[in-house]
C-alpha cells in the first residue's frame, strides 16, 4: 500500500484541474478569468463531475450554469 502525501495529492488535483482547463479552452477557445477562478475552487469530486458533464455542454453558457449549480459563492 502506497501512501500519498498531502503535497502529492494537491499536485494530482492541480494536474487534473489543468487538464480540464486545456479541454475547456480547446472546446470554447478561451475562458474568462472569472471562470478560471471558479474552476480553481472545485473539489476533487466536483472535477470528476465536471469531466463527465462537459461532454454534454453545447457552449460556454452551459459551463457557467454548471458552475453556478455546483459551487457556493466565494
């Protein structure tokens, strides 16, 4: 059994976040800074949910709506 340190776990989560951002940028050309900030606040479970949901997004408004439903205001 391998134990992962909190630093390693944060690195894994940051990598997943970056991959999601690359996919979203590719799909929607650019992401406004406020959306990037909101993506930074996602938990690991929320990133998993977003990864599944983005297949059904038709435009960036779908992403904004999803984030509104899944994130508490800052």
